[in-house]
C-alpha cells in the first residue's frame, strides 16, 4: 500500500528573513501523496468485474473508500451486498496497489456503466463529469428527518479543535482534508484524511458500512473544508442527521439538507457558526 505522505526537496523563500543567508534555503518538505484508485465491481468469477470509477486519492483505507463510494452512490445498501473486496496490483504497475476489486453478493444488481454518467472523479470534485444534478440526487434509505439528535451549540463549537488535533498527516503536509464522525455526546468515533473532501467522507462511510453501523443515527459528521452538495448527499445516504463544516456551504447543499430533513452547519469557527437547515437540532 502506498504512503500518505512523501518527501520532496524544495526551495524555501522567506522574504522577511533577518539573516540574508536564510532567505533562500533548500530543504526537504513533506507533501501529500495523490494517486489514482480504480474501483472495479461485478459478480463473482474471473474477469467479470468491470471498471466503475477512478478517483484521485491519498492512499490508505482504500477498501473503506471503495465501499463508501458504492454506498453513497446508491449502488449497494449494506455490507451484506458485498461478497468480497480486496486491494489488487495494477496490470501495468504491479508494485502499486491502486485497484480495488469488489465482488457483489449473489442477487445484487451489477452497476450499469452509462457513458453519460461518467464516474471519473478528481480529488477536489466528486461529481465532475456526471450528466446532471438529478443523476446524483440519490434517495437515501434512511429517514434522517425523524432523528431526534440534539447538540448543544457550545459543544459543537469545540469539535473542530478535536478534529484538528486528531489529524496525523495534516501536521506534516498541510494538504489533507479530514472528515470526522462524532457521537451526539461529542466523542470522536472515526477520522479519515484525504486530498479529496469527498474521499475522506467516503472513507468514513465505508468504515461504518464494514463495521455494520448504518444508519449513523444520533451522530454528526464534521468536515474540515466546505459543505458541498455531494458531501450532504453522502451524509444523507449514511443516515447522518447533522453535517457541519468549518467553511461555507453551497446553495445546493442547503437545499438538499432541507429536502432530507438534515441539519447543515457552516462556518463553524471559534464560538460562531451559521445554521443553514435543521436549526431545531442545535440547542442554545
């Protein structure tokens, strides 16, 4: 399995350096690794899995990423829909494990490969290339609107610091997003990092699928960046009633949260926050 970080030689320029000899210094620096991961899906039997998606991700927790992706795209409903999932070496690069091979359980429909709904994704945008917003507005099997979760605003305000303290690789690179799953009492259950926001969330969801914890009722999902339409959809698909982000949401994210009955919090920084949907779950 690949590493999450790598070392590179860089030229460090400090225009405010008091010592002129320190204004331009060559030194090693840690950089977040970004590599493609191909997800192959199909029934059992040799050669029967077909490429479904390629995403640019940070290596690590790749099985969780693949399973989470399949769940949040509505292609599986639970861990029982997956017979096996394993990391494989690519044909052209046998020393790198950048392929996940997923064998579906008997009776689970094989995903249709529709050229109009291209599953190629980048680390910054999971829905790029898909035909339309309607194509990804997958309905969740979980009624999150009925979730009675209630979170004190003061406790919610403390969670970004807890998330940041648990990010092991961010301190080294400064280039990884994080997604953390918290209980209603503010305890961190699981955290995943990735160069892509959507990948980090899929890794959390995939972990929950494999641990058979769905739906994630009574939990909240905190992301280190902005709250997009896709992240809101992924939280809904996993049964999460509250999505919080340290940065801004989009209009589509707010609309989808309203539609789903979710709580959406943005600009969660310090002692302030904006609640864009589901304000009844935030206890003052």
